[in-house]
C-alpha cells in the first residue's frame, strides 16, 4: 500500500475526509485500520486537522535550514562591476588592430 514519508496513506486521508465509500473500498483492497504512521497513530485515532509530532519536527528542521541559508546569504558580499563600458572599448581597440594588419 502506498504511504507518504510520515507513514500516512490513502486510508488516513479517507478517514480525514470522512469518506465512507473510500474507506470501505480501501479496506476491501487490503488496507488495515491498525496501520500506524510515523508517530504511532492509526487512521482511527489520528488527530485530524492537527500537526503531528513528525510534521512539527519536519517543520522545525526546515525552519532551521531556512534560517541557516538566510544567514549565509547575508554574510556573502556581492561586488558589482559598475565599469562595464571599459570592456566594450577594449574589444573595439582589438578590432581596430586587426583591421590595420590587413
């Protein structure tokens, strides 16, 4: 049976939606209501509409990663070459030299 990283799957979602037809179909197909998610909850005792411990830990890890990335970005210095016209002039000088050789 297909399940997401937090251990929940179609039967959890059918219970959450209170879709009796889907629940019956999934059970008939072999899904078991005593299967547990990453926090040890089953689809019948799952706190629907609330963040699970797995979700809280995942959210905290993502927030920490975001803060570390933001800090690294702030620490980086960006130098901008404001004198872009000099490159064009140098290229023009090279072209002039090539033309004089002919």
